[in-house]
C-alpha cells in the first residue's frame, strides 16, 4: 500500500537550477574575483555531476579554468566557494522567490489530506531546502515533511541510492510503500537504485534524458486549468494531472506487476521485470494516450 511520497527538490519542486543555483554560483565567482561564468548551456552540461562542491571540482578538472590557488589549497577553495554560493542562493530565494512548479503544492496538500506521509530526498544543501520551502511554499511548509534528507548527510550523492536509503530508514518504510517524484536521470537512478517506483516531471534541462523504469514521464504535475502532457512512450493510463488517485492507481499497477513477476516458475526475477515503461523516447504523446485526456 502506498504510504509516502518522497520528493526530489531541484528541478522537481521549482526551476531552481536555472533560476537559483546557476546564478548563485556566478555571484560567488564574481565576489571572489574569479572570471568564471556558467551560462545556461554550460550549466546544463555541468548538471551531469550532482552536488555543488562536486560540480565545482568537475568544472575545474574538465574545463581547466585558471585557478588562483595551489593544488594543496583546492579543497579549501572549493569549500569556500560553495559556502559563498549557498549564501547567495538563500538570499536569492528569500528576496525574489522561485515559484513552485505546476501541481507541486496542490499534490503535497492533497497527499497530506489523504493521510500520505511526505519526505524529501535531495542532493542540495539542507539550508537551501528550508529556504526554498519557507520562501516559495509558505512559512509552515518545512513541517509538511517528516524527513528532509539532503546534501552531505550521506556519503554518495545521486545517482547513488544513498539518500533514498537514508529517507526510507528514517521513515521506517519499505521502498515499495513509497513513490518518488524526480526530474532527472541522476534522480531516477538513485530512486530506482533504492527500489522505489518513480514518476518523472521533466524540465528544460532534463527533457531527453533516459528515464527507463519510470512509472510515467510528464512535463509537470498538472493543475486543473493547466493539464500536464504525458511524455512516456507507453504510459499506463492517460491523465491530465498527477493527483493522489492517479498515484495510487499507478502504484497499485506497479505492485501487481511486481507480484506477478515474483510468482515462482515464471523464470523471471522481480528486478528484471520491475520496469513497466519502455525506455522513454520523449516523443510526442501517442494518439492512444492523448496529451490532455481527462482522467476517468
Ligand atoms: C540537485 C543538485 C544540487 C544543486 C546544487 O539536487 O545536484 O547539487 O544543483 O545544490 P536534487 P548544492 O535534484 O537532488 O535536488 O550546491 O547545495 O549542492
Ligand atoms: Mg532534481
């Protein structure tokens, strides 16, 4: 039975990468006198590496910018840049706010009303999460979540499953009692790695990534007046917004597939058949699943 929803943060709750983190990194560079500029295209490439510190190190290694410190001081330099960037990110979120993506707040409130538990599993720094939730979702929003798993609390960031294992342990739930909501390939690799069925709401940075194994891939979670477009090659059913009923049906369908594949004698291991959707092509929705079809 579905008991909890576990939300990713960046790119899933809001367009924080483009509108927040990228700008904050650039402000930190400028403040420290570095002439590095991460434009939107470059930042899209750098997003392949999760975690701000890890992304900075990757940039230095892969792009070879001029670095004003000796190798022995590189770790400290990255720590300092990251701390500065976090301050800029929080200031930006608090001053201008980054709006929640369509359907996110609606779904969270519906889920709480329906008795589902909420949690967060993210690669970003915990302070960033509290700032975003308080600033863009409402002052009490951090309280909606029983567990906020974030940043360096685990050894390995996404695509490793560590943060999802951490959240499951804190919730005291099995993977199959939860659903994850993610936006990226690194995200679904992490949630899938922990055995959690996952739905995807892509954004401009992640559209076109490989979401093999997703229950469904959409462009956003949908609002009654702003229906989602289903991007899965073969979604199980057509719906215009992701609500609790739709999630329960998707979850139940996933569970029954899993049970079927567990039956002795079918020659299959559950892990090999727990991927109901074929590789997402992100092509136009199939005519059999009209983009804005209303739920039954
Ligand atoms: C996305 C990330 C983060 C942010 C930056 O996290 O990879 O690193 O880009 O945050 P998710 P920090 O999609 O898991 O929410 O600079 O604080 O790491
Ligand atoms: Mg994300």
